[in-house]
């Protein structure tokens, strides 16, 4: 069935080892309605021989009943699984598909093109590394093209592939391709999208999707699959700023207390000095434990349990960081938000806020401006936000939390807004910057570093002494500053 079937039959352990060590690319397809997003994904699966025979047989039966590709096989049915999607020939919910090639594993998110399902697109894009934006060669850049491109830039997706689809209907005209490319490039420049690839394709016929097309001899670039297999992802990782959001405190017996979480960024090593936020207490890493055993060091994406040399109070929602690379700690920040609720956002109303692993409460104190995604103009004076609106807002939390700017560290700079009565997620936010505690954060960092250095000196030269806790001193100084 796939390129690895021979290896599976001859050496299953070698196959599993090879598959385990491939890197993973998460990408989404988006664009206007009927641009061919689902068909493109179906073509990728079909041309890479990753469809089981029974699934293919079922596809042929469904094609006779609800297919929309004439005599050809409607590959969109591989992705559009909901009955309402097949009846209308559209994508409503985000559909996920998984496949692999010799070089890489993939998770695809097929996002809907209708404006009313923009919130679904934002949800699907939130974990993706790359976005394929489809453009119908007959229509060029449309409203949803701009909307989805803006959301992709807002969510920090660094790699964009513009697939200009249905080129077969335009006789693979180079002029059409160049005009659309020039138009989209202007939009990309406004949005700050730098790594953009353009590919002329026919998803229905497979031109330049997996195999190079003979009908576009003027195109000398890579096929879509070649781009997906070769795009560089390692540079997107942050290995400098340690962020370990605590998901669970593991206390199986009196002799063990471990702090569990998935490393969001940075590198954690045994013996590292770490700080717990928002408390500011410090300790050293005693061990890093995983399901397979202990590690000397952990990297982003590793699910780990950390034990510390000192007994300090750490709970779910706290964060372990290196003292020299701290996030913001505060209760006020500015953020971009995509509003997903059927009911409008109300300023001053208390919502649940899910910031990383931290669950707290807060409210939107002000809407700085709403963004028109078609013209990218800013509209000030809004008092509420309707479904699918995008705006820059001010948020106030009921307690201090650790957070980062989304553009620098997406995993610790994203948050969800939750309606307290229905428990439904009504907004997706991306922290822009801290609104307060700028001086206090710098002050806290200075004193925390002083505490780390002083305690290290005491441990080394005067082991019989007790290490000091200057947090009380810090609190007194802050109190005196205010007074």
C-alpha cells in the first residue's frame, strides 16, 4: 500500500525505528470556497499510494452517489466525511489526515473556506508549521484568501505555500500565474510573510502536486510534495528560553514528588538551576524522567517529569524557567483575539482564561481596534466583537501569571477565552505585550538572579549556613518604592 510495505514485511523493528525518527510537519490547507482544498489533500494521499484498497472501493461507491468531479474520481470525499459536507460539496469542520513518506511524517488540517467557519480555520491553524493557501486561477486573490492569510500571519505560521489551483482550466497560462503571484506577493509583504512559495497545480488531475507536470514546462520550481518534504523546521524551534508549563504534580508516595509537563521551548539538563513562576522560588534539577527512563537533557516537545533538589511549592499552571531567561509575569497584557462566540464579546464581563496550563479568570477591559481583514485597516471605537471578528484588546487577569509574547514563544503566548456559564471556548488570543509590571518584572529578575548567585556562593563556601530567601526583602523594597 505504501512506499514502506517491503520494509514492514522484512524487518518490522527497522521500519518502526525509521518511522519513529522522522520529523513531523503539521500543515493546513485554506482559501476560498471551492478552491479545491479537499481535492488537493485527496490527490496527495492518492498519488503517494496511501489509500487502503477497502477505502478506495468505498470511495468509488460514494463517488457514484455524491461525487462532484464528473466522470473523474472525486478525491475530496476522502476528507469531507460529514453527510452535510458531501451533500453541499463544501468543508464545514476541520478534517485531519495523517500520512508519511520516506522523508517525513505529516498531519494535514483541511480547513473550511466559508466566512462563517473562519473560527474553525483559526483552530486548525493554531498548531501548524506551514499553510497551503489555495487560489482558484480563474478568480485570483479573494476575500477569504486575504482573511486566511492574515490569520496565518497572526498565528505566526512562518512557511506559506500558495497553490494556484485549476490551472488546467486556464491552459496553464504563465501570464495568469505571474499575475496572481504578483497580486499575492503584495499582500504577503503587507502581512510580513517572507518565506512564500508559489506552485501552479491542478488538484483534480495531479499536475505539480506529487509529480511534475508536462503541461507547465515554464515552471522550474519544486512540486508541492517536494516543498513539503524539504521545508526546514529546525530553525523555528527556540532552544534558548526554557519554558516548562506544569500540567500535573506526581506524588505516588512519600519519597517522590515530580512535576510533569511538555517542554514548550528551551533545553533542560540535570543540574540546571530553574525558577518556578510566578512565585520566583529557585532550585536545581535533580532528575528528568520519561516513560523510557531518565534523561540527561530534554528538548522541546518532550513529555517529562522533573524532580528538584529542594522542596518548593509548585502547582498546575506554574512554569519552570531558567532565571536568566524569564517570561513576563503580570496580570495585564495586550493581545490579538479571534472571536469565536455566537454571542458578542462584552467588555468588563468576566470570562475564564486558559493560558498554557494555567486556568484563571479575567476580563477584556478595552478593545483598542478591530481589524478589517480585507483592507487591513484598523477600526477604532468598537465596544463589542461579533463572530469571526479579529481585534486588538486589553486583558486584565484576576491574578498574576507567566506569559510570553506570542510572536516569540507561541506555546506560552496563546490563550483561550471561555464562557463561564456554557464552558464553551469563545475566543482565541495571542499575547502581544505586557501592559504592566514592566519595571516590576525587571526588578524581580534582578533580585531573583541575585538570590541564585548568593545562594550558590553560600552552598559552596558555607554549607552549614541556611540559604537566604530575599523574596521578603524584595516585597519590602517594592512596598517602599510605592510608598
